């Protein structure tokens, strides 16, 4: 639950907050002075503080300074009367998160509070790398036994002490944001702020002002001076998500701030100096964007000082059982229900799926399955069609090519009589073959495998077709057809 502390000496304002944030997800505490705020702060531990600048007794600025003596991170939003923005800018320099003008524009205020709460969560929820899912307490774990993920964890550890710019790349849903948070939390700036901005979610013409701020009157609608994220994040870490979507003019400003640590607010020519560590992420192939002149080459090299490349989930199938276990635990906690498990067929289907949406998609699938399953075990039928179909398709292909004797079942839960009891090894082989097929998309998996199997059987039986067909579980007639179809006769000395 989020905890909000409001400090304002006007009763009307406190009352307005009581009405606006009457939600079971938010615990609200209202106090009427800076002194009282300081006392409450120490036992309430809010995620966000909203405070008036002008108060009797300790002013907002004095209170902010006092807060920052022992708490360098909790976002503080200041409220100021229209026209007093200069004081508000002073407050930003003292480490305020942002300021709002009174009277409030309610939707804007709510949006700002929502953003600040997210920033607060980003800073306080620690990403853990526990290898044993069962001992993971926090819901923000980064899981992965695979070689690829172990490399990523190692790199995060190596980055910990540095202040270098980091570029995190990977397909959508592979965990780029988690990596950014983990780098921040393990860095020397962990006690300072971490702010995130999604370059793709902000209209192009507003992004520059969001990053660098603007002066009053610098463009239509710029009614007051605004501090950008770079200034807001002085001495902290700025996460620039989806940087591949940044326009070329904004890229130019970005390059400058990375190189010299200075920039100007829009509509001003006074340079502002900042000390910000940048972590950027993108799911675009930036090298290609550079080749197509959509992304500045010099900026790319400047960002690419350290690169963390996240492998797609389909290339780390080994991590799937572990991730499934982790998400099952997470949802059983979240929904306060007893734990659930998953049966082997359903897990296999998950391991064969392509996962275009990677870990996020897997998480959604498990959440949905957790909710729809009737029993304690998630079955194939609890999974979305596209995942089940993927498995069916693979089996259908087998039927088509496998000839008259091939019989395939295992399509529905618990009734797979033709499936031998010990299929684990075969399943592993199949997984390896699917991985291969994905890399070699021009090759046809079934005919290739079939041909190899027939060749092997003939070799092993020294060309004895009766024995070979029995080994393969097909009739002699089918074997003959296969020998012919694949022109095996010439290669192997058979009659
Ligand atoms: N290795 C992992 N272990 C556990 N959870 C993970 C892992 N990787 C990603 N997740 C979870 O998957 C979801 C997506 O992760 P995240 O937002 O970091 O991905 P992203 O690469 O930034 O995605 P996008 O490109 O869509 O922004 C989150 O809920 C995250 O907690
Ligand atoms: Mg992301």
C-alpha cells in the first residue's frame, strides 16, 4: 500500500486531499505544520510527501531541507501559489520531486502523484537475484539459471561500482527495466533518486521540455517555468526507456548533456549544469537505426559504453520452469490463495512456445491460468489457444509426415496412452530440435529428422529392414517408402 503524507496549514487543502485520495490502496496522513510533519515522518515512513511551500512556523523549504538531512530519496511534491514559481525552482534544487500550482488542476495533480509513487516504488523495491525461487521474499526478483542470464547478472555486478552510461537492449518484455533498477540499486548512487521516462509514451514535441524543462512563455501553453527530468534528477540516475524513439533534435541535446553535463531549458540560453547517470533502454536494433540515419551514430557510441543485452525467452527455455514457479508463487501471494502447480504437458507447451512478448507475456499467461484453473494444478486446457495450438501444430506435422502407422495423442490432459511413461529425454531432444529449427528457418524439421532416424535405424540393424522398421515402430512398407522418398538407398548399403 502507498503511504501519502500531506503537510499544509490550510484545512481546506487537507480536506480536498482527504476527498481526492479516499482509496483502499492509499494510506493518507494529513498534518498542519512542518514541525508536525517531521515528527510523523519518522514513524509513518511515507512513499510520497506533498507539502505547501508557505506555512507558518517551518516553511516548506526549511522542512524539505530538514527531510533531506536523513532521507535523500522519498519524493516531495511542493504546492505553491500561482506566480511563486521561482521559490518552487529553488525547492527543486534542494531535491524536491516537482511542484504544483494552487488552485490544483486535479487530473494533472493525480497524474503527478501517480508518477511520483511509481518513482518511489522504483527506488525502494529491491531487485533480488536469488537463485532459489522458494527463498525469494520480494516480488521483484530477477530469475534465470541459463547461461545468458548468468552473464547478465555478472555484468550488473561488474557495473555496480561504476558511473558509466549503460545501454540495455532486448526484445519487449525481456526485463530491461528490471536491469535498469538493479544497476541503480547496486550503484554508488543508490541513495539518490532514480527517475524513469518513457520516450515513446510522450509526444515528440513535449519530450524535450519533459527532459530539459522550459521557461515561461517559451512556447504556446508554457504558462510557467518547468524543471525537466535532468534537473530533477541531479546527482541521481535517469532511466531513459525506449530511447530508440527519440527524435533527432532531442538526440542532439542528449548527446550534449552526456558529453558536457550541460543543457539549456527551452526558451533560455543559460546553461544548466547537472550530474546525472544515464541508463538507456530500447527494444529497437539501434545499429540498424543508425544505418538508416534515424539515430545519431555519435549518440549511439556515447550510450553504448556498457551494453547489457537481454536474451529473448525462447533462447533460454531452461529458465521457463523456474520463472513459472516464481510467478505461481507471486500470484498465490498476491491473490492470497494457496499455491498451485503446473502439470508436465502444460509446462512443455510453455517451453515450446515462441514468446514474442517474452517474460511479460509468460507472466500474463501464468496469471490468467492461475485465475481460470479450477483445481490446484494448471493444465494444458488452462493455457491460451495460441500456446496449445503451437503444440498441436507440431504434433499434426508429425501425423502428416509420419505415415500410416504414426499415432499421436497427448492432446488432452491425462489421457495419453500412446505416450510412453518416460518421455523426458525425448522431450529434451524435441526442445533442442525446435531451438535448432528456429535458427534455421529455411530447413524443414520433420523430414530432416525422419530421414536421420531411418538412416540410423538401418545402420544399426545393418540394413535389416524388418528389424529397422520394428525399431522405428513403423511397418516395413512404410520404411520402404521412406527409403525411397529420402533416397537413402545410395547412402546406405541396403537391398
Ligand atoms: N528474469 C526475470 N525474472 C522475473 N521476472 C522478470 C524477468 N524478466 C522480466 N520479468 C518481469 O517481466 C515483466 C517485464 O519486464 P520489464 O518491464 O523489465 O521488461 P522490458 O524489457 O522493459 O519490457 P518492454 O520492452 O515491454 O518495456 C515485469 O513484470 C518483470 O518483473
Ligand atoms: Mg520496459
